[in-house]
């Protein structure tokens, strides 16, 4: 983001400020530097950003330690899994494939997959529709305000992980977790005595 801004003489943005907007469209981030930026300039900057992202960010993307195991455990337990991101769906697919976890994800959606981006509920609702599940059978797990606001607006359960951008509890999180084990326990608890999100049954290791 700052590389593009610097190229055009704009004020560099602190990491924390950009991080607060994680999951939102690029337009919102560029308007932090240029509040009155026009649509044509935003589109030009977006093209530059994506070129840099393709060349630098995607190859550098890594999984958190424990993520792959948790995804496999959820899948073995019978959960359907969707990845919902502000990135383009094509970028999301490349990242999942490069990380070796695409086979664990049933649906992946990007910011270009629905009319409105996070924090609107559209992406979460579309994911539920594609998976054939109701809001009560769904949980949105995220690390940003936009993730959790989207989940709440869609009527899903919400769990915030504290090892991402936001390191303190956010208001739209029903529960916060600090470890992968806590996350697996929290998801298991949502199954309860009725089918819930663990409707298809199966083991879920802790």
C-alpha cells in the first residue's frame, strides 16, 4: 500500500491504521492518504497495488503454525468450510492452492463475489447459500472488526482469534480465543446437543 502511495507523492500510512481497515475495499485505504481521490485515480492505484501484491505478497504468504491441522480436523469432523476475503476470488484461490489447503475449503469467495464487501453481510450470506447452511449452523471466525461485523450482520455465530491483527476483544465477537485448541473447543461447543454446525458428525481432536 505505501509503495503505491509513495510513488504518487502521498503521505505514508502507519501499519496500525491500514490494519484497522483489513478486509475492506482498497478504495477505503487509498482514501486514508487522499480523502478526495477520484474514481479514475483509485482504479489506477488499485491496478498498481495488485501488481505489487501478486509479485510480493502472494509468494510471501504463510500459514500460522497450527492452521493446517485445525482445518483438517474440522473437515474430518464433518464441517463445511468457506474462506471469505476482501481479496479478489482469483487471488484467494491462488493463495489457498499455494498454501496447500485448497482441498480443505469447500467454497472460497472474494470481495468481487458479492455486491457489498465486509462488513456488510453479503459475503457471509453467499457462503452460507453455497454451503447450504443456515445462520444458526454457521460460525464466522476472524481477526478483524470487519470479519466479525459481517458475521453478526449475517446472523452467524462469531469467534475472534487473538493472534491476527486485532489483539484485544472486539464488540461483535461472541467469544475470543487465544490458541488453536481454544478455537477447536469453541467450535465444538457450538454443536451442542443438537446437530448445529457439527451436523455431519465425526471426530474433532483437541
